[in-house]
């Protein structure tokens, strides 16, 4: 999914994310890309909350499109047991 989302949109969306989610995202990036994103987040000027929420909604739209296409699976909270 990270390949489908523009890095500037991801950076904007991460401004409103908690540390756990940020670390999950950074853990799925190369070390260099993750460090650059962290540095950019620290140096970025303040932004409107509505801009952050808009970027988050755009990323959610990408995730839903990819889930509908069967490219990713959303929800992953367990669920069905197999015997």
C-alpha cells in the first residue's frame, strides 16, 4: 500500500497518527526512507487539522480500493478459526 500513496500525502497523514501507527508504517519502509520521513515530520511546519484528516481519508480510500481489488486484506484482527 505504501507504493500506492504519495510520500507527501503519507507525511501529512502521519502528522495526526499515534506513535504506534507511525512505527508500524516506518517498519514497512526501508531504513533510509523511514529516517528521511521522520526527519521531514520533525522539521515540517504546522498544518491544519482538516488537511491531516483529508490526507488520512485519501489513504483510507486507497486501502479500500486495494481491498476491493483483493490486493490487501483489511481488518486482520483474527476472526475465523480453522480446524
